[in-house]
C-alpha cells in the first residue's frame, strides 16, 4: 500500500516525474509498502519504506554527488535512515526493472536488519510517521 504525505517543503512543490512514478509502480507491484514525499526536515524523501526505515531517492540530472552525500549524511545522523539512490535513466526501460528491483531487495535486506533499533532511537524526531 501507499501513503502520500502532502507537504510543500522549503517552499518547493515536488513535481512527480515519470521515473518517480515508474519506481513507485515497480515497488508497489513487488509488494513494498511505501510513502511518497515524506518530510525529514530540512529535506523531503522521494520514497520512504517504513518496513525497513529507509529511503529511496530517484536522481534526475539535477542531482549532484556532493549535495546528495551531504543530504544522506544528515538523514543518517538525524533520522538513522539508510538511503538508496536510483538514477532516473535506470528507470526508463523495462529491461532494467529486474536489475533495479534486485538492487532494492539487497538494500532492504540490509536495512531491515537493524530497522527496529534505528527507528526506536529517533522516532520522537518524526511525529508525522
């Protein structure tokens, strides 16, 4: 199932791109529970996976490695969130679906191992979840 968290954060309205929609559809069809556009101030996560307290970011051409690394570091330090990045170009062809979902499975298998401890330590910082 999917939960949409409707927020405008940092005065920016998030525009859902086709790669974002495709990633969400692939995840839902694979049975993942997810939430879209979830605030983790001062950032907003593209896709939050509550079952493993982790985030998937769909990176378009506007993403920069330095800014992403800073953001990922903040999300881990403040919210104990593991972050996986998927390039939007990896979501454009059906032939890549199996590869992307295999990477997601490896990521979630890793993230779920200590999910409870990571979430419990920071749940008071996230009253919206």
